[in-house]
C-alpha cells in the first residue's frame, strides 16, 4: 500500500512503517488515527495480490472498516475498486484497487456549518495593487493565480505598478481622499504593500501584517568580501571605509548603489542596520557616471535595476530582498557578523536586516469586496505557497508570530 495523496496538514510521519497505529500484514492494513481539519484528506492505494494456491475464479470483496468521528457524510469514507479486464493473468494479479478518502472532517461537530472557516470569496471587480518592489514578485504571481481562480476578478499590473513602499502608500491615500468616503467606510478596490510600517500622517490607512521579508547586502564579485561586521557596514555607509582593501578585500573603491528615497528596503537598512543614520550624499545622479577610480554613491528605482547595476559596477555594494538576490547569479550576498540572511537568524536577533511586509487598506474594505477577498487569498494555503516560493515567510507560520508586528518593531523579539 502507499499514500498517494494527502493534504499538507496530514504529516507523512503518520504512515511510516513502525509509526504508532500503522501496520501491514499479509492480509491486513491498519491505518493510524489521524486528526483532520475541514477539507483535509488523504488517499490510500492498496494493491491486492493472490495468495499461492488460490484457484477460485473471483477474488472475494475486500473488507474496509473505517469511519470519521464527527465527520461529514455521516462519518463515512469513500471506497473505489478497480478490476482490470485486459487479460485473465492481469485479473488474477491485481484484484482490486481501494481508494480510501477521509475528507472535510472537523475536530468537533464538523458536520455543522456553525464555526466553520469561511471559504474563499471570489469577488468580482477590479483590484489595483501598488507599493513595495521587493514584494512585487509575490503579488504578481498571487494576482495571476487569483484571476485564474476567480474569473470575474481583474488585477491589472504594469511595469510601473510597484514603485516603492512610500509611493504605494501615497497612491492609496490619494485614491481614498479622492473617493470622499464617509467615516467607517473603506475602499474595496485598492491595496498597497509596504516593507515596514507607514509613517505618521495617514490615519485612515490600516495595516495587516502579511509576511516576514528578509533583506541582504549584495556586492560585485571583485570586491573580494563575503562577510562584514555590523560595525564595518556602518563605517562603509558613513564614509569611513572607502576601499575594500580596508576590510581585507581587493584594492577596489567602494561604490554604493542604493534605492531611491521611499523604498522600504532602503528605510529598513537605515533603521535596523545603520542604527537610524541616513545614507551619505549622492555623488552622481546616474549610476553609469560613477567614477571607477573613486568611491561614490548613486540611486536607482527598483530592486531589479539595483541588482543589475551592482553586477555591472566593480566595487559596488547594494541592498535587496533575499529572493531576488538569490536568483541573480552575478552578485554575492554578504553575511553580517557571520550570519546569512535566514529566518532563524532574524528570529534569534542575530541577523538585523529584515522587515514585516504589511498590506494597507484605506479604511476597512467591505467584506465582499475584491480587496478583502485578495487579502483572504494571501492568508489561504495557495497564497502562503506563493509567499514561501519567493523567499518570504507567512506571518502565521512563524514560531514567534510577534515578529510580524504591525509597527515593525524589532522589540517584538
């Protein structure tokens, strides 16, 4: 026998030989008791072979004894049997195929709709997204999946949909002000995503923590460094270290490539890595104009452009979200005090460069709106899969959920 399909909530360890309640013999398969949430399920494939000396023309029907305590459909299970008719030999070899499906059971009173989790609402309408470029890959994929699931929903995205956290918050606040909504009512067709909390001055923007985002410093490979202490990072951005040879790297001037003001990745760098200190002055408005023989700093608009610029500029140091940096083969990620950008490092307070990804709404969106539906989708299993696939971690899955505080405070650790 084998488990051919199981929900993510059903641990595979239930079905490892030797596990409590799991046993197979020559005539019997005993399955363990499994606690299932609503809509959770697993399927078992059992292939029955004839015993030596068996000569009857037909196999006896296999007996299946099982049930779901407190489950739907009267606690019954589903059984299917398949008898191949290609040849007599095949008929004798494979007697039946049993498909056992324990579906949509609850811990208690699961047959009742009272207290059941609300299903995903596929709201109709058009949703406008804006904000973080670091979180844009998640939102583009989630929007595509949502449109596929909900045919009456439209989420139009362009190359300029995501221009930075502050730009997105400004766009959302302006749209809400223009709608002239009464107090207590919110926009149902707009969401903005920010790397960290909004600043004061936008009282009607409401936060909903979505994920923990890890960021990293990246360098051009000819810098010759892979690890910097936190003090060295601060000295580089303060202008005290201007050549990589000063930190035992190669004899190459340091060129700082930064995001434009309003970037959440940049704001997090200043607040949590540089201890609140601003970046040094820009030496050239165009990164292509950096003097290769002298240290300098320039700014770019998006994460992708920053990574490309660092890869093309000898001695360059920049900053990015981890997923995009890992996918770019021509830059190196920098450890800080020996710690790489990992959830464990952030969780223990050893790695400083991370932030809460927050979804903002203008007021409280109507429950049946597409904005509310998309937020529920991000918290659903498919949405969480998309978040994980892009290098972020859903807030609900953290060992310490307080890391995802709406105020983004590291004190939550």
